[in-house]
C-alpha cells in the first residue's frame, strides 16, 4: 500500500513538474532580449525652428508619432514626481516587479476570471512598451509574467533614473505624442523643461487612457484626472496641501495649434535639403534633430501681413479696371551674410485657386519686365561697341520682329500706345516693351545672357530659354 502511494505521489509530482515545465516553456521560450531596447525606441521627429528656437514645423516619422528624447536632467522634477506618484509609488525601492499584482492576476486567472493589466510598475510598462508591443492588447497571465521577468532584468541592467527616462521619453500621451517633450509641445506649446506643476500633473495622468483624458476632447475629465494625480502626489509626500490646492486652482492654457506650420514654403526648402542629406548618408534618420534656421519668425509674420495687405489694395473698386493681381512673393536677406530672414512663397500657401503651394520665390518663372534692367545694363556698358547712354533715343513704334523659327513677333506696350522717340532712361522707367526688344536686338542675346550669368543668374542657359523668357515678358 505504501509503495503504491509512493508510486502515485511520484506520478503526480512528475505530472505537476511536466505541467509547470510546459507552462514555463510556453511562457518564456520566445522572450525578447532587453538588448533589443535601442532598436525598438520611437523614431524621433525632426524639429525645424527659426533663429530664436521658435517652432516652425515638426516632421513626424512615417510610423509612430511626434517624439523627442530628453535627458533626465532636462525633465522637470514635478513631472518625475507626478509620474511616480500615479504610476509606481514604490519605484525607487521595488525590484522592477509588482509582486502583489502578479499574485492578484494569478488568483483571478485560477478563478477563471479576466486577467487585469493594472498594477504594473513603471519598469513593467517600459518592458511592455518597448519589448512586448505585439502583446499590449493581451490581458493574460502569460503576458504579465513575461513583462515581469523583463522588468526584473531591466532593473539589473539599467539604473532607476535611466528606466524613468525611458518611460518619460517613450510612453504614449495621446494626440500622436510619444514622450514628455512631444506631449508638452502638443498640449501646451512649450518645452517639457518649462512645464509647471499643474501641467505636469495633467500630463502624468494621460498614459493610462490617453483617449479618455485628452484635454482637447475631454477637458473636464482631464482636470478630474489632474486632481487625482495631485492628490496622489500629496499622499506620496511630493506636495504639501497648500501646493496641491494652488495647483488645482491654477488655470491651464492649452496650445491652440498643436501641429503648427509656419513659413511653409521655407520649411519645405529645409526638408528637401534634409532629404538630400539623409539620402547621401550625411545624416542619420534615426537621430533626434533640431534644425535651427536663419528665419526670423516675427519678421516672417510681418512679411506675410504686408503681402496680404498689398494684394488687398489691388482689388478694384466699382468701375475700375481689374489689374488681376492675386499673388506675390517676398524674400528678405541679410545683406552682410546672405541669410534668409523671411521667405513668403505666395499670398496663401493653402489657396489652390492661386496655386498657393507653388513657391514663387524659388520656382523658375518667366522673368517678365524684371529682366529689362539687365538688357539696358548690357547696352550701357561702355566696353560695348556703340554703347548707349541714358539719353540715347529709341523709336517706340509698332515693330514686327522675326523669331528664330521664322514666326512674326510684334510686341505691344502695356498701355497699348506708341510713344515715338523716347530716351533709354524713359524706356526703362516706363517699362516700355518695344524699345526693350530693340535694345536686345542691338546688344545681342549672347551678350545679355553673359551679363546675366556674371550677375549670378544661371537659369538662362541657352538662346532658346532667353527668347522664350523675353517673348513672354514683352507680351505682358
């Protein structure tokens, strides 16, 4: 009898061991290595700023969202305290694992109920986010055990401050914002280093359910959550009662434009240059970059207002001829350095009716009458045979020219009139077309193109280009 009992006991123990071993193999056989963490970090977005550091645009990666990495030293203490208070009050003392949470999950699982994901430490959340992203939606004992083992390993490989930095730089705060810097920019339009206590408390409450507590869509729920966080901070000893009450009563000012774009034509010029640097391997697309440009945003805003106002002035009153002026471009350079201070590529980037997205400051367009001074400059060159003077007379009468392809070409002045003999000075000042073509014929196209090249104009590379530009110009 005793032998039979022993035999049965051995069988039971072997069966139990087999079950446990099978469960352990099933749970941990494909457990990822914590060495993969650097490969799984969010790709940082690229911030393009003006010369004073003001944000012009943030280029968001194709996958993920807005992200920028900060060191622990650049994250305000109130943000660290609020996060620890709401997510893991025993963060600096625990081994990275919530033992009570695991026991609770195991007990619920044994009873046949649903395994809850709550109660995870900050370290467990880092493990889940960066190493078990494919299992985030699973609420099982297996996932809980896997993240607990990874959290235990993380605690031995990283310092607590490094783990906290991973959490604050990688966790999702809603609104396509990954990490506290992106969250601060999205919700408050400022850097994380400038966050105040009420703002820190609100942001610290978002990761649990960002969609529910998003202050843009659910401001009342966001404030309720903020009060919960402030209460936990007081309970944890991070705040006095007076500090908590002051923070609860402090008004919050949310960012009116979470994803702004300033000086869009200029921004896309910068982006094109970045793409070239990425393609050539001179820049690493995985790096967190802040591109500080030469643009002055205050001057840019003023330039945009001037363009808008000037175009408004061209709108005809009743009975007046419509000059049909709907668009403009404006560039301001520092004459000493050549730096671009302002670049307005069109009157309205988003107005398709005027092809607003086209950057008229850089696009190759017919030069129009802007090219006439170069023609006259070539004619006035004293080194030129039969050089003109400012007083040289030119006959402004209807004239037919023959183009290279043998077609007749008859330029007309803008006012539709003929002015007889006019001086070079008057022809240029009045932007007369017939005298300009006569002057071009006198000087020769090659000489004019040569002078244009000396002045830095490289778009006129042949007689054909020159002719097509000029024909458009005189017909205006």
